[in-house]
């Protein structure tokens, strides 16, 4: 799964990589948890450009009775995204990209012990998770909530020793097709949801402080030891 991630790149870098045309005030975030609003790249409804919007992490299907369902839908499995009722409509019409500089995963060491790892690109570059988004209207308040989920896939050689899933990271050359800016059939979309090349990624152990959402400082993303071995 993917339950915590980092987005610290300056907004100018997001503009460069994703060709965003609107302006958003973003602060570096080193421990982003579910249910918070996160940055999401989508096509501009007016056409011809892309925009960055803040959506609630934890997808709430349009048919849901309660927003709490989003707690269990922070991730969507690539293998079932086409058939699962919570995601299949969004997969057809509402794909998005979720920018990140890295993400965290926990490796089980013993029955009650887990070691958190930070996972990122070797060049420390910005990248994008494959995501889906949805609209949901609260019947009691009339408020419309826009929410999203991160798609996961099988792990590559970097992630496999840590966890049995990893987020689906898109190749930049596939951004336009994923966002439906270029006509693409579902089978071709599915082909994008594969483990990212391990040769481009690395991981290192980080402080267990990342386990608390109260901790948000930059030190969370640093290696636990200066000489920590890379996986």
C-alpha cells in the first residue's frame, strides 16, 4: 500500500514537469497522511491545459452514504481497479497524477516491530503516482467533496524487501495518455500500472518518528544513519 508520502519540490518544479497553468501556494510536506488534502494534477475543464488542485486523500465514491468510506479507499489495486465498483467509473473518466518526491513504507522485522523506509528516485527528482479522483455530495450539508486515491501495483526489486505493494509510478511520457489528453483504451492504461524500474530508485531506513502524523519536519525524510546502506 501507500499510506504516507512526501512532496517538498517547489511549485516551479511542478509547473515544469506537469505543465500546470494555475497557481497554488504549496508548502513542503514531509509526512502526508490519508484524509488530508493533497496536490493533484488534472486536465483543466476548460480544455487545453492542466491544473493543480487540492483533493481529499481517500476516495469517496459518488454513491457512498458516508464520507468515512474514504478511510479504506486511500489505495486502489491495479489488478482490480477496472472491476471494483468504487473505482471503475473513475478509471474510465477521472484519472489524475499525484506528485511526490518520495514515499514511506514499513518493513516487518519481528511480530511487533517494523522499520520505516523512505523510497525515492536516485536523482531525488519529482515523480507522479497514478491516481483516480471522484466527486461526492454530502446529502445532509449539500457540500461537494472531491477526493482521490493512489493506485498500487506489485513491488520492484527496491520495494519488495520492504513491502509486497508499491504505488504505481507513471513514466512522464505517459502523462498525456493517462490524463486522457490523447485517446487511450483501458487496456493501454493498465499497461502503465506496472512496477517502476528499480534501477532508478533507492530506499533507506528512517526514524520511527514518521509513524506519528504529528511529526512533519524535514528530518523525517533523512536516512536514519549517515552511513545507512541503500537497498
